[in-house]
């Protein structure tokens, strides 16, 4: 066996919304534009925007319907620093797996968004992270099925997923610091970072 074939490729798990894309800011834009409601980013202290902004069930449903429209998704800007860091990791030989909890019917615009912003990725996994849709076992997988995948490191903003990855899958997690993940995310494997530059410094990239 050659030396190169003995080396297992390491895969990094990267979430999409509020890790690669400025999704929460876009939620706030839609809330103001379509609902006439103003909230600040710091007011988003619950992972569920509906809870954080005290929306009715109907308003929440409409907000999610609007934000998951293809054109809306494509208009969301990337988070500063993210693409550069992923390019560095990819160049260092890491595989990038985009692991999103978006509904399965957002697959096409999500792929298009990654392409438009030159986000390096080897695969995209749609995972029913929050029990919001049915996993079909092919394009969309369950949380249980996710545990069959191996990752060396994960980047998330979701407090629920950070704890799941750390406890169930024993994966070190870089948690992007956000108002909605400042409570109840205490685990030795979860490190909090305010910017992608910090995450790049924290990840022990091996070039050999
Ligand atoms: Mg996210």
C-alpha cells in the first residue's frame, strides 16, 4: 500500500445558514419589508426566529415560506471570511461537506448559491436536523443517518446541533458566536468563535 493511500481523507462538516450565509440578517430584512416589523440582530436570542420575534404561527410559517423561495435564498450574501477559509482547507486536502437543515426543495438554489460564491465543497447533505421534514434516506437524511458519516471537525451556529455533534458523534465543534447560541452550549468539544478568522486559527490544519 502506498503512503498516500494509507492516509484517510478528513472531512469537515460545515453548516450553511448563519455559518456560510447571512441568513438571520435576511430574515430581519423580510420581517421589515413584508411584515412591517423591526427587530435587531441582538434581539434574535432564540434559535427559532418565530420565538425570538414573538411571531404568530401563521406569521412564522409565512416567513419561512418566503425565505425558502429560490430567489430569496440566492440573494443572501456570504458571511465574511467563510469562503476564503474553506478554500484554504480544501487546498490543504480536506474534504468539505456542506450539512444543511434546509428543506429538501431548497436543494437546487442552495447548490446554485454555493456555485455563485465559489464555495469549495465535495458534497452536500440535507439533514432533518430539527424534525421539520421527512428524511427520505437519499437526498435528505435523518440525524441518526448522519451519525454514520465521519467528520474531523464541524462548524455550526445551532446550539442544538453543536451539542448533538459533540455528545452523540464526539466531534469537535467550532460554534460561531450568535445571540441565539449563548445559553446552554457548554461542552469540552465545543469552542466558541466570533469570526471565521478565529476558526481558521483554531482548526489544526495538517498539510502533510
Ligand atoms: Mg445554521
